[in-house]
C-alpha cells in the first residue's frame, strides 16, 4: 500500500503512512489486512485478504 499524501495519512495494519511520517509504503501480509484511510478514528476502513500463494489459481 502507498499513501499518496492524504492530509490525515493512512493506517495499514496499525502502521501509519503519510507525508509527515518516515514511511509512505507498507507491504500487505498473507491473511487479513486492515487499511484505514485517514486517522485512527476514520470511518473509512477496508479489510483486504491476501491468500497464500498455493491457494491462487493461475490457470
């Protein structure tokens, strides 16, 4: 995930990203990932599930 300079930043699995932090990117992990657009009190929340590589059907 990459924060593109949102005023309140982005939280990825509890890690703050943004132009006022040291990091603008975070890797998603296998399993459930929580993304919050804005500060910790923001109602804009997403759950992104990444399956293990062996569970991905490529053909």
